[in-house]
């Protein structure tokens, strides 16, 4: 069974918004990652991320509690191993929003349990516009995220599906169609 549905792609590709709506529409939980980055105004600890400090994060690394962890733009992100087996054992689905390296780690760790979808913005100009409009990063942080775009884009060939998010409703329906196809097979 393909329990783990990964949505990945560059910052500003629309992952978070799509995932939240898909989760509600398909009644599938979202994995809550750990991070050391600062909480944004609208985020809720334990819902969007588990926000912890760098020392706590490093202790979890030492104790091998992460399936994967990454340093993304100077902030640490990680997926805890603890709850994943229960989804396999109980034949339940779980969404993941991961950076490309974290996604590849999960795909390698659970190759027969993952569906991976890479989202791309239509172009760099649109990506910059989206990052600026969400007003959550400084110009410096935006430039850091944009500089990583090529590296992330080069890894998209590792994913089962590659979608360009140029129309939110169309992309939403395409992802839903992909997931429902797998659900019918299970």
C-alpha cells in the first residue's frame, strides 16, 4: 500500500496551501515535521510544525529519532520516525510536505510505501512574485530560497509525478486524481 504521499517542490510552489485543502478534502492527516525556524504569525505549534530550538533538534539527531533531517536556508527540519510505522500497520494514509532532499530520503527508506509529487511554479518570475506576496521572508531570505530553485528542480526527476502549479484548481484536481487512483488499487 502506498501510505505516504509526499508533496515537494521549491518554496512558493503552493505546497502548503494545496496540502491543507487536500488533507481536508480527502480526510488524510498531514505529518507534522520538527523545525528550528521561527514560527510565522498564522502558524500553530504542533499543527503546522513542532517548533523546537537548535539544542533540542540536535539532541533528537544524536538519539536517531529522525527518519530524515535537513538544513534548509539555515533552519533545521526533520521528520520523526516514531509514528510512521503505525500508518503502515493500520493501512492509513499520511501526507508529507518535505523539501526535495527530505522527500528523497523518505522515498529511499520506504520505497514501496510512497507516492511522490513534485510541484513547480510556472517560472522564476512567478516564484519570486509568490514569495514576495506571502510577506513572510526578508529580501535576503527570498534570494536564498530562489538560489536553491535550480538544485531542487534538478531533483524532480526522482519523483513519481511532476506538476506545474500554474492554476491552483487544476493542480488540486490533478493531485486528487493521482491519490484516488492509488486508493482504488489499495
